[in-house]
């Protein structure tokens, strides 16, 4: 989350704080982060490359619109957890969301065509999950089970922690609902 409508604000703004980071991941982008964006949300920058950028309102609308496609592609294990991301976003300062890819000390965004293809899958899942799976380095067999209605949430979150990190990331500076309910 950022107060600035630009990609890679952590690299450009001295006022960017760890409190702005919703979640972190290593090695691949979590699946539901991509559901926050569409190809029209991609922003190109000479210094950092292509990355998604959207207002919180647009990102939440994109996430809600992606749930039917995620259901068709992966079943309830993914879309049931979209609510956890939806719950987390209002707790963070700033009106802009982006994804930052880093390789050590420098930005390392994915190939723009690969990113566009993955985001387009969320509006047209007929082509299959291939672009999303490649960008997320995700094996559908590793997806977390959805929470059982009426069952306590915390034991579910603990049992499914590894899978939740693959689709949601892990906490950075503040708690997130998929690691400990807020």
C-alpha cells in the first residue's frame, strides 16, 4: 500500500515505511496478489520495468471479479481465501496497491508479456491456469483447503500455513488475517 500512484514506491520515496507492506513472498508472487490487478493496471517505468498499480477500491473490485474465475480454475481452495486478503487491505495506510519484485538490491519485474497473460487469465479462464501457475510457481496440489464453515479459524490457519503463503504471502510488519485472525 502506498500514498503515491507509482510503481516501486519503496525504492523512490523516503517516506515509504514497512507499515505499507501488506505481505512478503520469496521466489514467486502469491496467486491472490495477482487477482488484485488486470492488464489495464500495468504501469511501465524506465527505471524499474512493468508492474501493476491500482487504487485500493479498484484492486478490491478486481479481486471480487476474479473469484468466479479462480473458482473455475482451482475450486474453492483459492477463492475461499480471497476474503482473508479482502479483510487485510483496509488495515494498511495509503490508497495505492502495487507489487514489487526484487532481486537483492534491485527491482526485477517479470517479463511484461508473461505478466499480461497471467492477469488476462483472471478475466478469461478458458485458456487455463498455465500463465498464472508459471508466474506464481504454483502447484495446484499445494493449495490450502478452504476453512470449514463454523469451525475455529485459527487451527485451520496453522494447518494450512504453507499453502496460504503460496497464495497470500506472509506477514511483513503488521498482522494479516491468514496468519492470525484480526
